[in-house]
C-alpha cells in the first residue's frame, strides 16, 4: 500500500528518507467503521496510531456511565502515544471512531527499538509526546480558567468545522458544559 503516513510525520517534524523507510516497513493500514473501538480501558494494546482519514475521540466513562470526551483526532494526526494512554500494558483510555476511518498502526515496541537506533525517529517520537502534553495542559488550563464561550472559540480554532462533523454531545462533553449550554453558546456566536 502507498505510504500515507509521511505527510503526518512531516506535519510533526521532517524526517530523512532513510528514517521514513524504517518506519514504513513496520506500518499496517486498516479501515474501521464509524463507532468502532480502537482502544478500550483495561485491554492490552501495544500499537501506535496514525489517523490517515476520519475523526476519532478519546474518552472515559464516569462511575454513572456518562461518556466524557477527552480529545478529538482529525485526519492527518497522530493519536495519543501508547505511553500516555497505557499503564502496565493495559489501556487507560477508550478511543473510538466518530466517522469511518483509515488508520495506520505500528507495534509500539518495534517503534521504540527504532527510536534507540535512529536519533531522527527519537526526535519525532519525543515531539509527538511534547505536543500531546502541551495539548492536555492547554485544555486543562482552559477548563479551569475560561468561560464556556471562550472554550468553544478555542475548540473552533483548533478543529475548524468540528461542529458539523461530530455529535454535539461529544463537543459539550469535551468543553465541560451541557448540550443545552452548547446550543445557547452556538446561537450567540
């Protein structure tokens, strides 16, 4: 199958062809339908994911069974790295498709071995981790310090047109507001 992850990798940091070739030897492509799980809390999962096309979300359930959206992932992105979504080899996050998706996967252990031998690949992986951390911290700060309207504006900048692509219940959950509040904020904008 044609190399579809190079543009995603280059959106994080450019890699030399020799490093890209090493990564591409490990890639497997697959298609998932809307609503299919990618990871589930408590299940073993040792893969790294590149979202070629489609939209996914990471989420958790409250003790009451309410779905709380943690992150959105759009076409051309890297999903949360295995090290940030796993503990003792088990997933601590659910990730599910919100649309039909095309995804590329790499065994996390094999990628880690490449990181040891190839400084460019290590730099790429560390950059992915840094971006993940920055995104999480910015969201946390926004939830603590911004009004709902400002959080919605930030979401719109980060994910243009998202309101037309995913359920508003997921958006409201991500923003930490009710769907009624989201509806009000949308009519005010």
